[in-house]
C-alpha cells in the first residue's frame, strides 16, 4: 500500500471530493444488505404459507426503493472518485511537462525522447488508475466485505460466518506474493514499452534517411524485435495476473461448500430457517466481489507503484547546469562584455572547454565567431544563453553581470537562431510570431522582409496562412533558416545570435539578409557564428577560436594579411565558390581554362600552411 502513502499529498488536498465519494460508496454497501434479508423473509413466508399480496407489494416497494437509492449513491461516488482521479493525472501531467521545460540539455542527452513520452502517457495512466480504480476497489471491497460480514454475524449466525471467512487470510497472503511479482514484471514491461516508443519516434523522425539508404527491412526487423520484447514482458505480467481468478474461485467454492454443509445441518435441526440460509448464501455471493477485488486491487496498486517510481525518479533529476536566478529587469540597451577565464562542462574532468576568452560587443556592432568544429563557438553561445553558470569569469550586459537579471527577462532579450531550426506544425505567420503571438501582420511582414523570406511566403498557395507541416517538412532548408531568423527579429532582441544560420542560403540572399540586419539593428548587437566566412567578412570584429582559445582576432582585411587559419579558409572557400560557379554551360576551351585556373589557385594554397580544413 506504499503507493497510497506516496499519493497522500493528493488525497489530502482533495479530501472533500474523496470524502463525498467514499460516503456514497459506504451507503451503497449498506443498501446491499437489504435485498438478502428481504429475500430470506419472503422464503420464510412461503414456507409458512403466510405470504400475501400485501406483503408482496410491501417487499417489492422496499426492493425498488433500495435500487433507487443505490442508483443515486453510485452516481455520486462515480462522479467524485473518477473525477478526482482524472484531476491527479492532470496535475502529474502538468508537473512532468513543467519539469521537462525546466531541465537542461544534459537531461535530454541522458533520457530518450520515446522514454519521456512513455512516462507522460502509460505511466501517468497507471498512476491515475490507482487514484480511481485503486481507491474504488480498496474502499468498496473493505466496505462491502466488512458490512456483509457484520450483517452475517448479526442477522444470521456467527458460526457460519467464521466458517465462510476462514479462507480469506490465505487469499491475502497469496495476493501479497503475487503483487510483488507483478510490480517487478510490470516495471520491466513499462521499460520495454519505452524502448518501443523511442524506436517509433526515432524511425519517424529519421524516415528520410531510412528510405534514402534502403534500410526499411532492417528497421522493420528492429521494430519487430522491440514488439517481441513487449509481448514477452506483458505476457509475463498477465500470466501472474491470471493466477488470481482461479485462486478466488477455489476459495469461494470452499466457502460455499462449508456453508452449505453446516447451514444445511442447522436448517434440518431447526437452528436456522430456510430463509436465513438463503440470505446467508446471498451474503456469500456479495463477498465474491470483495474477494475478486483483492486481486484487482493488488494488480492496480503494483502497476501504479511501478509507474510512480519511474515518474518520481524522473522528477527527482535536477539540472546539472544549475542556473542562478537574478532579480533585475533588463535595460533598454547596453554593451555585452564576455570575459571567461575557464569553463569545463559538467562531468568532464579533463581539459578545458574555454580558456581566457574575452571580447566586447558594443551595441549596434557585429561580432563574427569562426573556427574549426569543436573550437568552442557553441560553448560561448551556451554561456550567453545561460545554459551553464559555473564558469570562472564574468559576462556582463550594460555593466551588470547577466546572472543579476531575471531569467525570464534576460532570455527574451537574446534572439537566438540555432543551427538546427525547429518549426512548429502551425501556419507560417504563427511560426514567425511564436514569441509574440499578438504581433500585427505588418510587424510579421517586416521581419519576413528583413530575413529575405517574404517573397517566398507570398508565393505559397495560402501565403502567410500556409501550414508548414511538422518540423517544417514542407519547406526547404534555406526557407527554414530564414523563417527562424524572422522569428528572432520579430522580438527585436537586444542581442541577436546567428549560429551558422545562413549556411543553407545562396550568396546573394546571404548578402541581402546581412545588409538588412545592418540597417535595422544599428542600436542592437549581433553575434554571427559561421563556417562560411563570407557571413562574417563585414563584421566589426572577427574572432578565430582554436581549442577553446582565441587564436586570431581583427577585421577581415587584417586577418587575410596575417596569413593564418582564417586566410587559408578564406582562400579555400573562394576556390570552392569558383568551382561551383562553373555549373553554367561553358565551351570546352573555357572549361579547361577555368579548371587550370582553379588548380593553380589550389596549388598556391597547398604551398602554404597545411593546417586548414576543407
């Protein structure tokens, strides 16, 4: 019964609803005591030949009134107990979803999406069953069984009652043993369901890759294996569960046999009347449900206990990157100063992810951030986005540490466009104004024009009302990027961060967007992280990161003259751009001439430092 202890906080808060439901349930149990007594009286009158029409009408009226009262009380307990149970599921669902929103990136790296979905569906339903069917079964079996046994003692015969209830302790013992086995088996079954759920989610998300590599058969075989595991696990649960009914049937049969043997003896020897024996047998029939309810109760409780344990473990997980909460409101504008001497990700004991990184981003200025993969660019963004606060150093905005600002104030002031663009299954308009749903159509179109996506949108069949599909499946990569940029621009952020957000657009569109940003954001700061150097060439300062440190910094022209990594990458990308431009139809002579020119340029680059990356 530990699950009832775990849920006591809810039962206590909803004591009124459960109180009404349990009272109604008790009244139903009391009304159950009347029909057997009435039937016994009728039989005794028949045996004595004293049954009259008046008595028949009187007894019929009692039975009809009993049925009416029972109907009303059943409705009362049903609406209250089941209503409270659904309220628990709602509370748990909100609590779990709020926990998901509060957790950090590391939490989602540890927990699979399908597993989290299983917690939010199957596990919560099992917990809700405890608050509904579990409470109902526990209270009904206790009340019905208790009142019936008391009635048997008071109205019939105490010796028959003792004989009838002798097998019940054995039933309780076996139910406890089977309940423990169900708990272990059901917890394993829920884990296999989580694995299957995760497999389905992963396959649907990666369907394009599965089809492009022709792996449908292999993926189906993997899915079938997951289904087989679920089947095996739930068959084991049901096998244990199915032991209850034969056991209860055996116990009820033993009770009936002993009662008929002793009761028949008492009737023959005039200790009991025939009507009393029939009433007693009817009461035993009333005890059948409480006996069966014990099996149902242990099943519901153990399933709920296993699910509550899984959900409770999930809710107990804390964000490893604990973010401190400040109290200040964000100012209208200000300069950003980044000065971090050392930062290492949690659970990484060797190496430093950032070391002695310092830069100033003045309002109205543009900062470019480039470097090899793993150089530390994304780490800087995560610190700016307050995903981690445990670093040595300080990050200031408007001369105040960013930790001093309220998180709900600070984060909306940062317009972040990530590498992986996420669009919602809603209209183009609502995707753009996702963070400002009350924005006007004029504001939406202004942001779309700045992001270079307005002309594409008006060409859609429904314009701004076009549904983009799940994750923006109906849009190209470049359109997704530009919609994400428009969404960030609409909130007019104090600092705009573009994390390789122009990689899928052509050079002409890239320059258009950068020009628009420069014109619109002359009072706000912009940080551009990119692998394509043309995106940062006009920045007011460019930082080149290497192994978590600043290897080079300066303007585009100065970095080219320095002939370091930046210069090598610039030359390499210029060659790539030149080769791509040869896709237009040339004559054979012109083609060879351009190929020779490209080879010459490539040879010149290879003659220098070979530490660059392609």
